[in-house]
């Protein structure tokens, strides 16, 4: 449970709801959970640090690794597994997830974890595990009140959505009670030397049964006793306690844990130190066996299990968009159905193939080789170059007012999903990693750090309104089909949307593209845009904001370079370094790859080549009608979304 703390919010953010104030507050909660801006600062990482204090580092693992540990019982995974599953379909269970979050923030510190802070002789700081406690690296906030505010925004939408919130909260309380009962029962059992010895014997019996055929205990070979102990070890423990190997109550004089395990003994290194501790405690406890009793265990009720409904086969599930506009609309959600995932992978692969070809002749390349300080030095040089280009530009050469307005409009599909290429870095494991922490922080910045007034898409939309453009909500079909927006204006946005859905598959390319994007306007283009906008009396808020937060010293450009360096440092072999650096360079080029010869011919003829970018679904699978989109939470946003 600790390893997935906060996971229920990892899939809540999606491009279609980038401007929803309640969604921004959900991201604020998640930022506190992962320890935004710092690697290994999540609540899960803190629990791993506590495990190290308790000398339990073999269990300080990622969730996928913990799932493979046989020493952890299945019951321990019941609640966290469901939370992880729900997080992958927050488009379907968003309201329930908000109810779950509200319930968890209300509980704060689980009883079992509170007990960790009360262990005698140990000082364990457990406050970081309290879900109502804010992260010390951020401004203090009442996470419980934020979660409650979000729930109130949902319940304002009517009884149906309120019922879903309550359903999520009620399920969580019941599931948490079961999980806590399992934890309590496991703790009670762990305090029993007999129970611990039973588990130890059952674990080692199969291997031991191969040996000891000639060693007799009460007329039978030890091998026979061990064979039977695989199913029921209690008879063996009983006869063992009466044998000459054991002195009940005196482990220091018991042969089993003294001479037999000495370097000259026949059982040297058979038992680990943890095993020996269990055996010694059992031996010392034996005189009390007749009178000792376990504390009563808590009853655990099993939840009713409904029949799983028939689901479409992977080939049938999802949509394979047939146009850029449809792709833009379909990809506004977070989850990817199989057919849509296939489209996203194919679209990115095709785009990167063009970027690979463009890399051969491009003048805007990353250094050919990576090394310590190479990228930072290059970054400063590039910033100087951007500054010189701006200084050398003619301040009297200003595009017409109509050109400024039209370019602002055509950039809307791109800028209203600002940061979409990083949406995959809200994954709990990536957001708190050395590579991903800076990318998640960048993403959180793009969305305004939980503050609607600082939300980049909202600021851009305000600028569009100033130019008398009132566009539909970004996640609506009406937006994607707006005839005022050119087909070509969706090419790069669809690439961003696809890329953001596949953060692990295209990690190096995302790192490179992210640097290209964050650096693209700093020192030059943003300053030029500011000059043009001011000339015609338009707000410069959007470009002013980016020219500061994207800076190359402490801003997004610097973070982008740091993320690349962190990724490259993690590589072991020279071959890996060369391969991954090449992919980063292709990713950098992919922000604006040069057109191929055919594309250039079409451009000169005034013909759009946008359709040629689309991958084709050769199998033409059946298409489901469902879209994996998130419902807005805030009433104002909800009222603006037309029917889909």
C-alpha cells in the first residue's frame, strides 16, 4: 500500500480538462504526494527510507517488484491493486476516485502506520505518510480541505455524480477496514514465535527433505518429518522441541543454533541471520508454550464479487482515427484503448522517421556526442545565439495585425494543450524519479501549480478572447472541427498528444523534444512576439510568462537539460550512451523537422500534406463508439462543453 501512495490521482490529468480548476487542484494534491521538484521525495520513497531504518531494505522496492515477493501475502495487494487499476481508467471512475481521495485524506495516517511511530527504542518519522500532511518543499496547504472542495464541485453537478463520489468513499472505507484487519492479523501472528517458526519450517522443509535420511528423531528419519512438514510442520516442531538439539528456554546452549551452525558444523550457512533469530526466539519461548495465547484475530469479511462483464477483444476496442481532427479529439483523454494506442505509436514512429531524415541536414542540432557539462554549455551558447538574433532583427519589421491574429488562432490547438507531451510523467514512479521529477515539475508549472489564474492554456484562451475569438472547450469535438482552424494546425498537437501517452516507449525522444520546446522561444522568439503584441495593443502575458519560467539558468530549459543528463548518467555501456543520445537528438529535431522533398513540393503548390502523416489501419478493426474522455468537475467548465 505504501509503494503506491498517491497513485489514485496519477491518471486524473488529461488535455481535455487542462483548464478545469478542480482538476488543477487534484494535481496540487498529487504534487504534494510525489514531492514535486525533488527526486525520491514521494510518500512511497519516505516509506522505503523507514524500511531502511528497520533493516528491511529487501522490501524497499517498486510496486512491480513487490508483487513478485513470495513472502508478501496476497491480501496485502487487494486494496493497492484496485487503486492502481482505477487510476488507469480515471476517465470512467473520476468521480469515484475523488471520493476515494477525500476518504483517504480524511483518514490521514493509517492506524498501522501510526503504530510505526510508537515503536519502543526507535524514532521513525511517519508524518510524511499522513495523506492530510503537505510536502515540506511546497507552501503549506490543507490537503483535506482541498480534496473536500473538489468533492463539493462534483456534488454541485447533481445527484447522480454525488452518488458516484459517495460510492467511491464508501468502497474505500470498507476496503481500508479489510486491509487494516489483514495487517493487524499479520502483526499478531508475527508476534507469535510458534507461528514464525511454522512458516520458517514450511519454507525450508522441501530442501531439507532431500538430506537427513539417516538422522533419526523418535524412530523416524528427519527427512520423513521434513517431507510431511511441507503440509503440516507442527508435528515436526513438537518432536524437535523434545530432541537433544533443543534446550527449551535456552537457545545459547541448544545444538541446533550453536555447534551445528558453526563453521565446522553440518548445517553451516543453512540458515540466514533472520532465520536464526526466529529459531532462537522460538527456543526461548518454548517453556511458555502451554500457557501463552495469541491476541484474538479480527474477522475479515470478503466483499461480494460480481461477474466480470464481457469485454470487447483487444482488436475491437478503441478508435483508430481517420483524420488529424478526429485524432486530436480522441486523444483528449488519458487512457488508450488498444486501437488508439496502435495509432499513437504509428503516428509517433512516422513523425520520428521524418525527424531522423531531417537530422542529416538540419542546422538546429544538439551536440553530436554527449558528455559531462556538454549539454549545459551548449544550452548557454544557444541562448546567446537566440539573443543575438533578436538584437540583430529590425524592430521596424513587424507583421501585420491580421497576421498576428491569424497566427495566434492557428497556434490554439497546440498552445491550449501546453505540456501535453509530458502528461505521462504524472505516473507515480516517473514523477518522483531522478529523470522524471523535473519533467513532472515542468508539467505542473504549465498547468499553473494548482492556481487557475496561472494556467497556461487559460492565459492563452484569454488572449484569444482579446482578439475576439471564442473557441469551444479544447476537449470537445466542436473545437477539433472548428473550420477557422486549419488542418495543418493539428499536425504537431497530435504528435504531442501521442507522445505524452507513451512516456516509457519514447522516453529519449520526449526528453529531446522537451528541451527543444522549452528552449524554442527563450531569449529571442518570445521577445519578438512581445514586441509584435505590444505594438497592436494585445496582452503579452503568455509570452512574458514563458520567457521567464523557461530560462536557461533555473527554469524549464535548465530542467530539461538536467533531465537529459540524469537519463544519460543512468546508462551503463558506451553502446547504450550512443544509442540513447541519438534518440534524444532525433527527439530534439522532432519539434520542427524539415519537410521532405515531396512535402516541400506540395507546400509550394499550396496543397496541404497533413493527411499524409496519418498512419493507416490495415486491419480495419471494428470501432467502438466510446471515448475515454474525462468529465469536467467544475460547473462553469461543464456548462461550456457541448454534447459529444
